[in-house]
């Protein structure tokens, strides 16, 4: 997988169908009222993408699962200077760890 769109398509085929949005203290799920706090999910995989010449093109894709909500999805965020400000708990939770 070499592009962001290829990675997202592959993850969707693997069951990562939810679209997560990032808040300072939790993840919200597009299309429903579910909020995932750090203890509610794990990062199964992550993929980093760098633009050829512009640091603003950097992004990271997280493949996230929640056993509590029986939910799998992806989160796309800027990387480096374009990343969102997060609480320490969210930063720790977004590190890949065993389920």
C-alpha cells in the first residue's frame, strides 16, 4: 500500500468501516453518538504518509478497534506540525498496543 486512499480501501475490506473523528479527549464516530475514550479502544495498526516536498502533506492513518462497542474503523490525522492538540491520555491511547 503506497497511498492514503489505497490504505483506507484495504482497511475497509478488512472490516475497518467506521469513520472516527478526533477530539481532545475521545474519538467520535460519524453517523452515531458513540464516543470512544482511551480505555475503550486499541490501535491495531498505523500507517504514516509523507508528502514528496511539503511537510503539510504528512498524515497518519490509524486502524482502531473497540471490543466494548464491537466496532472497527479508521482515523486520519495530520502528522508533525499539522497534528491536532490532544490530551496526554489520547496520545498514549493512539500508540499501537496489543489488544
